[in-house]
């Protein structure tokens, strides 16, 4: 409950500032949010591919990894 209240207060404060912002600033904010979304999507794809790789190839112990790169 406390988290929701803090979130609502944060959103309200952001909205107040957005109402005062210039259009170019709003465009920059939107671009940053889109970049963040793309990065999150990319991270999720990488994670899923990693899980598939582990399922197919298994994993290495730390010692095996050190021997492989050393």
C-alpha cells in the first residue's frame, strides 16, 4: 500500500513538471522512454536466448570456464 501511495505521489509530481516543460523537452523524454523500452525488450530476448543455450549446451563450472579461457 505504501509503495502505491509513493508511486502515485511520484506520478503526480512528474505530471506537474511535464505540464510546465517545453515541447522539445517532452520529445526528449519520450525518446528516452522509448530507448529504455527497447533496451528492456533486448535484455529479455538475450535472457531467453541464454536459457535456450543452457538447455541445449548445459553450463560450465567456474573451474571449467577458467581452464577454457586460460
